[in-house]
C-alpha cells in the first residue's frame, strides 16, 4: 500500500486520497484490487466527477454503480461510503431520502438486491452479519489514527435509487448534497 494511505490520520484524509485515486494521482486504495479505470469501461465514467466531489467533501466512497437496464440485466444506481459522524454533510446525505432515494445508515439487516441478471439477484447489499473486524479488513494499510477515527466516528451510508435502471436521480442529488 502506498505511503499516502499509511500517513492518513482522519476520515477526511481518506477522502482526499480517494479523490486523488479517482483522478489518477494515487495508484491504489485499500480494499480494491486493480488500478482505477478497470471497471469504469462499462459506462460508469460519468460518475467520476461526482465521486471526486463527494470524497473531497468528506463522503469517502467505496462502491458505486450506475443504473442500467439491458439484455435481461438490470441494476440500481448505488453508492456506498463512510462519513464522519460530526461532518456537516452527514445531514445532507441522510436528507437524500427526500429525493426518492433510499438511504441506509449502517449495515442493512434485510438483503437489498442491487443488480439482477435474468431475473435473479446478482449483487446484493446486507442480509448477513457484518464481520467485527470489517473496518480493519477493508482499510488495511491505512494509518492507525485513521482506523481509530473510522471505528469511533465513521458512519457507513448506502444510497440507492429504488427504480431499476434510472441513472439521473442519485448522481445529481449526491452532487448537490456535497457542494
């Protein structure tokens, strides 16, 4: 893992590093195998400016996908990340539920289907017990102070567009929330 991650002290530092990764200035990030761009060839490139803005504002994004439909395959627009519990944008992110989006704080107990292929769940969120050491596993290689802040003050958020294939609601709403 690069020194930029080991030197991170705060959730905000992690967001700045993630933004730099999205911009191509940092070669990797904890929990992700491969360079940036590996998955963005599927039409998700338009998400990048919003994800960069979110990370710079303190919403450290760790997963995202556009809304898509085609050939028996459909998926919901979705973004997952962590924000400091005292961050001014936390309330704005939680308020995205008033934009017709589902905002889940923490790990959902009920399974939410994010992607279907031929009518069957392909990718899901929740529905199983999160490991106790999930933060350490997903953020291996970051500084101890940043890990402590994630454990003590990190709020995990999942923001989901409930309409299959719709890709024009979540991203503008998220961009507005992180301004």
